[in-house]
């Protein structure tokens, strides 16, 4: 069993989560969660597993050109990851351009922004707790 992006968005722990793109993709199921804070050229694309929700500060975009940023989002979409959560850091928000938002909207690919200083560990623990609860519930049906 998996938990959907929508259920995470509706949880009290993520009341400060805002969907900035791909609103029609919130039905996507999350089968796991991971951190992505490296340039795509430094990562094996197989790292981006189908169904995984990724968290990023987007700080590595400082070393990327527009094409590399677009390729990063293409990879997330093509690998059928669940979505991307990034932190509300004004230094990096400008990397989510209107073109990226349009691309993600067209692919129903959720990009979510966390509007507070929630730690990666807290996000991972919360999502894993939801997944574990869903799995436990499914086991007793």
C-alpha cells in the first residue's frame, strides 16, 4: 500500500505545504522518500526511483544552467517519481521558472513548497509514518 501526495498535503504536519505545480497529480502514490541535493550529472538517473517523493533545498541549482535544471525535472517526471518538496528558501525559489511550472502542470507532476523550517528528518519520518500506517491498515483488511 502507498500513501498519496494529497493525503500528505492534508495532514496537520504539513499544513504549511503549498502545491506550486502539478495540482492534478496529487493522486500520485508515494512508496518511499529520499533526498536529492546533487546535480543530475553527478547522479545516476536510476537513483530516482518510481513512486519516490524527493526533498531538496535546490541549492545545487547554483551550479546549473537552465538546460541542466530542465533536465533535472525531465528526469523526475520521466522516472515517474511521486513529486518534489523543496524548502522555502528565497535564494533558490527563482530556479522554479514559469517554464518548469508549466512542464510540471502538463505532466501532472507535483512540486510542493514547504513554508517553514521543517527539517528533512521530520519530513522523512512523517511520510514514512503515513506509509507504515497505510501498510499496517492494508495488512488487517
